[in-house]
C-alpha cells in the first residue's frame, strides 16, 4: 500500500516515469511505463531486475537484436473481428513489419546456447526468454503478405490476375493519352496558343493542358480549373476526354480489386486476431525493459541483492533526479550511506537547515520505491535491500481550504493514518516531524507518535530538529540518531549522513553567518541559556571527533585491504613461479633426452668414421678427441633436474663405446698375428690393437714422469725450457723467459744440463713472435665484435663462442656481444657457464632492454 495518493509526486517518481518514456521507441512501451506498479513480491522484483540486467548485457554483447518496426497495430487488428472489414495498404505493411519483428525477437531469445551433459538446453538470457512464453509467431502470414505487397508497401501488380490486367490496360490508356496530348500541345505551341515550356499536368485525376485565359476558346475541350492567380486555365482537349473517362473507370476497377484482395487476406488473419494482439505484449515489454536498461546506464544504476524481509542497506546512494539536475550545473552529488536493520529500524536524522535532511529522506523513499517497481537504482554493488508492503510518507504542506485543514491538522491526519496502518513491514517517511504548532507540545506529540511506531515495529526515516526526539532515539531500542554533517570552520553543509550521533541545528552559527546583529544573537543565547549552548557545542565536538576517528578507521581498513591484496598477489606470483619452475624442469628433461640422442648419434658416427678410415692412427685419434670434446661440452650444460639421469646415460654410452673398441682391437690383433702384406698396415693395426693407447699412452706416460721444475724439449720447435705448471694434458713451459702452454705429448724430458747448453730460445722466440704477430693481424682484420649464434645446436654454438672469445682475447678486444636470443634460455645458460670458466672474462651481463635485453649477453674482457 502506498500513502498518500500524491506519493509519487512528493518523492519525485513522476519524473522517473517521464525519463523512462523518453527512452521508449513506441507507444507500446510508454503504456507499460504508465501501468508500472509497486510490487511486494521479492521474486517478482528480482525477476524484473534480472530482465534489466540481461538486457544491459545483451546490448553489450550483440548489435543485431531486432529493435525496428515497434508499431502498435492492436486497434487495427481488433477491427478485423468484423466480417467484411480489411486493412489498408499502409496498415497491412505496418502489421507485416511488426509481426516480423516479433518473430525475430522470439527466435533470438529462444535460441539455445548449448546443451549440457544432461541434455537440457541453456539460454543466454533466461529471464528475457520467459517473456516469449505463450507468444505465437506468424511467419506464414508474413510470407503471404510479401506476395501481396512490394518492399515499399504497395499492392503488387501480380497480387491477382485481374489486377494485373487492369493495370496493363491502364498503362496503355495513359500512354495513348500522353501521346495525344503531346501532339495537341506541340501543335498549340506552333500556333502560339501556349508557351513553349508548358507540359501536360493533372487536375482531378485528368490530364490537361495549361493555357492563357485569352486562348482557352481556341483549344476545343473542357475547362477543369484555373490557377489561384487567374493567369492560367487548365483545358482538357476534346480528343482525350473519352480516354480520361476510361482511366477513371480503370482506376475505380483497380480500387475495387485491391479492396477484394485485402478483404480476402483479412479473412485469413481473422482466426488469429486474439493471439496476434497478445503477441504485441512482447513488443511492449521489450520496449519497456529497454527503456529501463537505458535509464540504468544513464544513472549508473545497479541491481542490488534483494531480501524478502524488510531491511535497507544503501551504500553510496544517489538521488537520480538531483544527479541529473546538478550534472547540468557541472556539480556532483554527495553519495549517502543509509542503513535500516532489525536493531535500528528507525533512523532519526537531525542537522542544520539546508543541510540535506529532506534529500536524504527522499533518496531513501525514491530508491526503495524504484526498486520495488523493478527499476535499477544508483547505489554501490555492495548494497542490499528488502521488501516493504507499505510505504507511507508525510512531506510538505498539506493544508486545504476546501477540507478546512491547517498545516498542522494535515500532519496530524497523516500521523493518525500511519499509526493505524503501521506494522513490521511498513516503511514510514516523515519530514520535519512535529512541526507546525507550539514546539513544546508539538515535540511531545511527536515523541508519543514515535513510541507507537516503535511498539508496532515499523521502519522509518524521520527528520527533525526537536531535542527530545534525539534523546528518545538514544534511550529506545530500534531507533538510532543520524546527523547531517556541517563544516563549522567554513560554515557550509557537507551533505554527508553519519549515523550513531544526533546532529546540531547550528542555528546560532547560521544566524551569525547570515548577518544578524550580534546583539540579537547574544540576547537569543541568553534566553536559551549557556547550558543549552554548551551542550550543543559539546555535541558538535563529539560529532567532529567521531568523524576524525571514523576517517582513521576507514584508512586502516583500506590499508588492510591493500595488504591483503598484496599478499594475494604475492601468493599468485609464487604459484606462477612454481609453475614456471616445473615447466623449466620439463624443458630441461626434454633437452637432456635430445642431448642423449645426439650423443648416441655422435658415437655411431665416430664408429663409422673409424671403420671407414680402416683404423688409421690419426683418424682414430681425431674421432676420439671429437667425441671427448662433445662429452665435455655436454657436461658443462646445467641440467639440474636431470644430472643423475644424464650421468647414468653417459656412463652407459661410454661403456658401450669401450666394449665396441675392445672388440675391434681384438679383431685387429688377430689379423695382425695372421700376417698382412704390408708392414705399414701391420704397424697401423698393431697401433690399433693396443686399444686407445698409441696417442694417449705416451701422453699419460709423459704426464706421469713430468714434474714441476723438470727440464723439457719442445719436439716441434726444438726449444728447451722448464716446466712451471701442470694442468691435465697441458704444461706451462718457460722458454727463454717466455711462458707457453704446450700439450704434454709434444714435450720430451731432458737432463737439467741441457738447458744451459741450449742456444735456441732466441730462435724459438723469434719464430713464436713472428707467427703470433701474423695471426693477430689476420684475426684483427676479420674480427667482428657481435656474434650471432641463433639457430645453432648447443655443441656448434659453444664451439663458435670458444673460438670467438679466444680471438677477442688474442687481439685485445675489451667488450664483445653474443646474440643468442631468448627462447627457452638453454643456449644463454650454456654460453654463460662457459664464460664463467674463462679467466680473462671479467664479467658478463644482459644488454640494455632497449637493445635486446636478455637475448644478448655483453662480455667484458680484461
């Protein structure tokens, strides 16, 4: 129940109706806006809001929803109930297009998105789809109409054979008349009876010639009309009178045939009149829901959670009419937080005049009424709302001379009705409670009425200035104070609602701001008493302090929320890192398997080369060295997740290789024992028969006998020097004051006395210096500081990088760049592991992000 009858006008809902009508595209939708009613059923309200929500989503997701030809043809269709009636061409055209639109809407909304496992259909817009329940479509009638009307809405020539015959004869007759008139007109122009630019025209459906009044007697025929100025008369020549009469007859025959066709088609429509008229309900509801959706977008409204029981929790609520008004002035509305709960059913708002109390009350009433009418409201998405059966309001002056009611009497009549109708599902809205009479008795009556509302557990938003009502709210369960805040320093209202404490009227401050004499203000303070003034100031201080601490609390809450979001983000990032780690391990496993496969291919190639070289010493040695180098290269790659597997595989490969070589050596030995034709071949096979020892045994023997400080001779150069360092297969030898890193296999141990007798250091130094200079010059002329290894396999890339770094060190380049790309990062990791083993490399790092970032490694060489 809504009270009084002027409720919608008082809270501003009539303006909401006007705004909704502006968004309608048909009279059908406007009628729905006018018939929109207040509902107390939470399911109906939720269904209406869901329709608006789905239509907003529909507008965002698709552009082909049919919104054309929303014609209201109900009256025309209803007329067809009478036998012998028909629709005119224009009416039939509008009926056809509107029925087609209804058919398209039904098809769109009934289109199932997909079928789930249970075999039931799901619809993308279920609430809107329910609008099509019981709606019939008439595609056959639409198709039949297309055979009668053309695309412009005119009757087709072939709508019937007789009509086609009539129009053919009409065209022939009109052509004959046109030719006759042109001949007569041409002759009249030759005779000077008419102007040369004159052409035949129509008057009363007959073709005539315009002539000057003085010449009308010189052309035999009938004068049908004259111009408004009287300077032209229209003559129908006698030669075409009969033909024009025939045209009249044919036009009448055409009209009769068209009416017959339309009447026959109306007879086909007549059995479907009732379902056709019912189908226009879909157009009306679609237009209505669309207007609500557009209004929602305009006011930034939402569809809050609906509870079947009474309650109100509006967060950042905005009065839509006030918002629209202030937007024209480029001002913003201050949002309000309005809450009514079981413990605080009645909100008693106090504060200064023009501070926003009435706006707050109207906002609560208007938004609740809009919601129960199925309209989205401008609040936060976190808002919640209940359902009230009764909404009663007392706002403004209701004095009536006819009913002999004063302002206060009208208020009392409203209070009487409200007390009788109030219950636990009633929302009461009262502005300036208790005013209109002597303040003391008015306040007492208001307090008594408020007590009755509390006893009946009614809900309400009430504004007042009375101090006794503020005290009542503090001392009675179910009633809470609320204050409209006021900036005492700047002397201006803040239009913010704060619950929990009463507000001050700031009467003294406002009087002083408006310019009342200080003497008047001082006398008023004296009348009221210092206790009252001080209590009001204390109240203001409490409100100010509460505002301060409330702000602090909100800041703390905000920081806590931000911290929780940060923690959640970190946890998400940790999960992502863990996911990436697992992916890297998976890629490393795949890469390790590829390396193993490649190692097997290398071994097979080595065996094949040894076979093809027929176990020649140098070929065998070279193949084994290449295999050993590849093994070392593979060993340098970081495959943390697969180290054990790779080591196990490598051991298996090497063991298999050794077994094959032993078998081959055994075969060679047996063949050597059997004797060969060539001593050279004997020597080679014997060399192979001892297994892997010819090249490496002497090296190992030399390595076993050499020590630091031993005197040695370089076999290739003949120089004699002293060993200063041993490192694997290499030894550092000082010859003539110059250190050289030489393979142990190229060294021969000599007695210490040989060093004193040797006179070759200078020769060795000259040879080395000359060779070194030539090598450096050649390398410098062809060297580039950027190396691109993208696309190379790991072993190929590492070999290229090793030579590249050696050349850079040799010719004294301080900085080089290696372009390896990003990819999986394996190539980058392999290169950097090698760089970490080179003593001359001071540091390496990623290139600047602008020049390649992690895809390029910059190497600084000392």
